[in-house]
């Protein structure tokens, strides 16, 4: 996610600088230098934003997963199912 956001944001900024240069009739050398500088700056911003978003999403998913596992474990404990009696494929219990 970090790299894709950095690339997307950097490419978008570079494209906008190039379009602005074409629209205003600026020299290609000036536009290229500005576009490359803008690409680098916005790739940094996109990388930082992507890293933050990736961390927040991973943290949220992990939290939900841990809550779900805890809920399942509590349900198994309430039903009295434990590791000593496990159902087999034929429907009988094995000790």
C-alpha cells in the first residue's frame, strides 16, 4: 500500500506539472526539472501517508481478529468443548 500510494500521488503531481507547462507554453527543460522535483516530493508524501494508512488498517484488522478468536474461545468454553473430547468424522467422540 505504501509504494502504490507513493507512486500514484507522485505520478499525478508530475502529470499536473507537465500539463501546466504545456498549457502555459513553458520550456521543456524547465518543466522537466519542476516535474521531477514535484515527483520526488509527492512520492515522499505519498509514502508517508501510505505507511500510516497501512499501519492503521493492519492494527484494526488484527484487533478485530483477536476479538473474534477470544469470542470463539469463550463460546467453546461455555459449551464445555475442550481438547479431551473431539468429534470424529463418524459423529462419535474420541477420547
